[in-house]
């Protein structure tokens, strides 16, 4: 049977993504150790994996067009990164020139990654992103890749940093002290509001996402155009070209510094794969993906590079490194004054990617639950579109829990840079195996339908960069302590590896240890929920 027979669309069996699959048979045909109820019909499948037709059922159907998808990428990419990370990146690499070169590198790597994900996304136009691609590539041991990805996504897929930065910016704008628990209180209010927004009023959530994305473009355009005026020399900024003379002076010569800074740059660019996570909701997904993804990333990349030039034209290297506020705040204070900066900070606070990131995370969480990965209280609830029948409120709760924990538990001064690093490292491991899988699939399935094919040298470059980013963080940085003291500089790497190892352990207990100890087999069954969603559930059948 071809590798993609159950993963991709079959033109002979489906003409519309919203066409329901064959009527399910009576639930008595399958022995299921889970509690049955009248709202769920059990399907007796030939195979346990959800087909393309089954996977796209439920929810609001295909309702996102090209514009919404472009705004989805823009809204996720333009978040806290471009406003808060330039100073820490400069601190890591030591010079303006090296910092700008890393932003160019981030742009290049992001486009290489985008083209790779375009090939996968057009081959397998299903929601879930890397989850689906890893499953297609690494099919043995069964469900191992899925569980590892699920562990990483659920434990590290939080949007706590965006909530915290939003809270801090609002307090600065209001002239109020940003005490620890006040910041946490506002941050918690943000994540709870966004969860309820997407869970109870999904169409309003989409409208707000699109509106905020347009607004974010406007804010960055304001920074870029202001920077041009400053560089013209017709403002009160005395020497706007100071940072660009001998721009590479003070550059670090340590690989660790560049690797750590690159993680932050890639964090600022993260979001270019957003459409791949929600393809079940996209109209004409292959065409839309090929148009919207490059446009969305291209808009953000151009604005990012120009915004960094504007920052460095306004503020000196010493001012950027020594300030306790974001580089955007320094920019507004020096150009418009303190009072204007407070007003502009309110606008900048709205650039947080929490609304967009929470939306896509909930879709991925729902896909993981539909796959049958065991979760507390049963997968029927977590895979459902309860209570509206239109959006995965349960998937939003999965995202909410780790976000709340990260907001409350660690000290913010150490937590924020550590969170950026620990989120980036496991993603590079996933990226590494995705690219390896691309080469393997080119060899294993040369005749598979590929509506888009990445130029292989770009994939090789992306693989080389991912390999460097996996090794270099273990090399000692120039300051010997990294950017998260008192934590060891290599701790975020070990933390990321430990989380993925936890996924392996979880899989082993679920698939190997418990079945052997208690003498049962895991039998997969498909069920159709009352909102139209299909989910795989595992029953425990005693071995004879």
C-alpha cells in the first residue's frame, strides 16, 4: 500500500472536504473498554488511522481564505520577538554588524524551512504540521514520533512570554510599578480572555486576529518610516550613523554565542509554518498555502530587517545593552519623548502574538487528541469541539494549563530568556528529523504527488544550520555563563532533550510496559463524535 494512501486526498473518493465519510456501523461491532454513549457512533475501520476524509470533519469546515492565512502568519511572527529580543541578541554576539547579519540569517533559514514545509504541506494537506509529517516519515515504532511531538508541543507550546511582555508594557505605559504579582495577574487575565474568545466566539476570534495583524504591520511601518527620517539627519538624533561605522567591532568569536542568539532570532521569526497547523480549516488548502505562506513571511522579514536598522539608527550600542526596557521603548523615548512613548507603548502592547499562537496551538492539540494519544479524562473530550461545535475549547484548555504554570511559577527575570532558549532547542531537533525525512521520502516515494518541490540545496543548507544549532549551544560562551545566569549555559539544551526523552518514556509505558505487565493488547477503534469529529480510541483487550 502506498505510503500516503491514508494521509492524502484521493480524487476518486472525495470531491469536497466537507463531504461526510461512509455511515458508521453500530457500536456493538467493536469491543471498547471506554464508556459508550448515544451521541457517539463507532466505526469499524479496515485501518485505525484517520483517513483524509475523516480528519477534516467537524468544526467550522473550510472557512479561512488567502487573506486570513497571510494575517495568521503575520500575527504569529510579529509578536514579542522583534521588540524585546534585539538587545539580547546584540548582547550575545557583541556587535551591530553581527546582530544584523543574524537577522538576515534568520530570514534565510526561515525561507528555507518554509519551502520544506510547503513540500510537506502540499503533499499532505492536513492539520497538525510536523505531527503529520513525522508520522508519515517515521512509521515504526508506531506512535513513537507522535508521542514525542505531543510531549514537546503540550509542555512547551505555551504563550506565557507573550502574556508577560504584554502585561509589563501596559504597566509601563500606565506609569505603574511592574511588580511581580501584578504582572502575573494581568498575564493570567490575557490568557484566560483569549481562551474564552476562541473557545466560545470563534468567528470573532478570527476577526480580532486579522485586525491585530493589520495593526502590527502598521506599528512596524511607523518604526521603519521614523527610522528613515532619523537616518536623513533632519531630527534631533545627533549621529544616526554612529552604529554603522565599524559595525563589527566587538564581535564575539564563540560558537555558543551565535547559536544562542540564533535561537532568539528564529523565535522572532517563528510562525511561518502556522498555516500547516490548521490546513483542515483552509479553503483550497494547497493553493492557499503556496500563496499565503511566502507572502506572510516576506512581509515580516522585510519589516524586521528595516526595523532593526531603525533601532540602531536611534539608540547607541551602549544604550541598547544597558537599558532595562525593550529596545522599542528606547526607540520611542528617544524619538518622541517619554510621554509619547507611554501612549505608543499601549499600541505596541497589542502586538502580542498570544491571540494567534493560542488559536493554532489549540488546533494542534485537537489533532493530537484525535490520534488517540492517551490524555487524562479521555480523548473524546479533548478531541471534541465542545461546547459550540465549532472550535476546540478542550484543545485550548490543554494550551492554557502549561501557560498558567509558566506565568506563575518561575521568576520572570530569569524565566523569559530561558523560555526562549528551551522552546527553540527541541524545535531544532524536530526540524533536523523533518529534513532528514524529506530526503528519505524523495528516495522512498519518488513518484508521490508533490505540488511544490523545494530545491534540494536549500534543504541541505537548512539541515546544516539545524545541525550547528544542535551542537554549538554545548560549547562554552565567551562570558562563560551564557544569558540565563545563574542557570548553566547548557541547561536549556539538556532541558529540551529531557522533555523529548520524557516523550519516549511515556510512549514506552503506554505501548510496551503496561500491556506486557497487565497482559492486554491495545486495539484502536475510530469513533465519530456528535459534532462530526472523528477520533481514534484504544481499547484494552485481554490477550488469549
